[in-house]
């Protein structure tokens, strides 16, 4: 994996998902079929997707469309990118939301 800002976000997200024993798959798109976000996963029987972003980047219109489809199907989508949070555990926007969801009862 490269040493880009987005790659660093992905590594942190993968570590959190592993910590909570969530199934997660990070497919590499080839430009065919339905668009997908960075990560597809399942935790305690519930479906989720994660999109990671480098600092200052936002979802593309195609990613927004995919996010909307997942949410219509009652799946969860977490958009996680670098933020200015000083807490090393939470320095990614969206990370608090993901961890709270993983800790649900």
C-alpha cells in the first residue's frame, strides 16, 4: 500500500474494524459493473460501507449516488478522512461515528 494520506486513513480504519472483529473487504474496482465504495463490510449482521478520503477531499457524485443507494437499503455508510482533531484515536472525521456504531449493543 502506498504512503498517501488516504492510504494512512485506510490503515487506521482497517485496524479499528479488525479490533471489533468486523468482516471487511476492500475491493479494487476495474471500471466494470456497479460503483462501490472503498470498503464493504458486515458487523453483527448489519451491512456497512466505508469511503476514505484524503484531507480536503469530498465524495464524488458517483460516490454520493452509491451512498444514497446503500442508505435506502438501510445499510450504513461512513465517510472517513483526516480532520484537525488532536486525539490520535479520533483524528479522522467519521471515526467517532464508526466506533460508536461498532460498539452498539
